[in-house]
């Protein structure tokens, strides 16, 4: 279309905070008329989408499921729990999971995913998300995702508390259709959701984490008045306990605390007559690590009343 220059697109984006592609389309639709393009974006609800994208999104949902033999876990954040429970939002997460599964092995970051086409459409994830932000009226963020593609293994998925926690587990086995192995994999999902292990085994916990824990325990014991010459020995015992409580295979199985997870895995392997092991797991807890904004609604209403 004549009159649509890169400079004009840039100026429209600066004025409206809309996306580059939306600005270009607006100018094409209005034959390069700047003011009409601004109105076009406002009517579409796209002019304010970018402003909404600056707001803290700490609610939302986690989805973990198997799609076409690929395990997918994804966290999508919204600003309010109300929006997260909406059917449209739930459907959107499902579509995102489908897109992630369809690009497993090719897309490894949220930034790469943003440039990928949404499902079977020719529109990118970034553009589609921007439209949904404008329509829903609050910020939506694809925070993280992970995919597992089985090879001589079995994948299980579990979602707890309407999307508050999601878990993916991959179990190494040649008996992926065996009912006992399937039960084990599903039980491991439930256990990981409840017990939140740091790693599968102690060798996977970094030396830095252990050193930091030792430092904390040493300070704690000194504070409690323990004899300085005994502290190293006390801390050594406490570290062993820390590792046992933090590693999946050393934890007491949540359904039967008399049994360690490692023993449950070994018993299953013996039952099916071939090796079974836990290869990896992913546990996403909704909003973990996000600093939530606490709103004093009474103060907010009082402030708004002053203006009237």
C-alpha cells in the first residue's frame, strides 16, 4: 500500500504502544492515514495491549499433559485468578501446549516460541498473545515450558489443584505398556507434586547448594550454643538428613512412608523382570519466584472516590 513507510509504522507504534505488525496492518487498512490507523488500533483494542504487558502476572495455571507421545509442561501467567479460571484462558493454555508439543526439539526458549506460528495458523505466538491480551484486558505471559520425548522410556503427567502444580516424569523402561510401570510413573508424579524434591539423587545437587546449606547449619548451631569443636560433626549429620529429604530416591514414599522411593522403583523393576529407573522430572509450581503485587483494595477504592 502506498504511503506506508517504516518510519510511519515506527511513529504509530510509539504513539499507541501496539505491536509492529499490528501498526503495519492498521496503516495498510487505512491506506496510510495516521489518525485513522490510531482509531483502527483502538477499535481493535490493540493500542493498549503493550501497556497491559507491563503489569505483574503471577496468577494463571500450569498444564502438564501427553500430546502425540510428547510430554509437555507449561506455565502461563495472568494477573488475576478470576481470568485464570475462565474457559477461554484454559482453552488458550491447551492451544499453547499443542504448539509447544508440535515444535518439541526445535523450540527451546520462550523467546523462540514467541516467533513460532500459533498451532496451524500463519500468525506467530507473540502476535496471537497480544491480541488475546487486548481482548481479555489483562497481561498474559508464557513463563516457561519443557518437553519430553520418550525413547526406551515412559512419560507420565499430573496436574494438581486446578493448575497450581504440574509435574512431568520420565521413567527409563522397555516395559512402557506394563500396568505396574504405568502405576509407578503416575505415583511418582503425585509424590513429586507433594514432596517437591530438588533432584533425583544426591550426586545431582550442586556443591554450591550443599556448601550454602552447611554455612546456614553451622551458623544455626553456633546460635543455639553448641560446642564449636562438635559443630562439624553435627553439621555432617544434618547434611545427610538434608540430602535424604531433598532427593527423590531417598525420600519416604508419600503413599507409604515406610517405603523409600528407591525401594518402590526397585520393587517395580523386580516385578516386571527388567530395569526401571527415574530418568528425569519437571515440577512447575504456579507463580514460584514471582514477586506478587499486593493491592490494598480499600485504599484503592478510597483513592478513586476522591476523584468524584
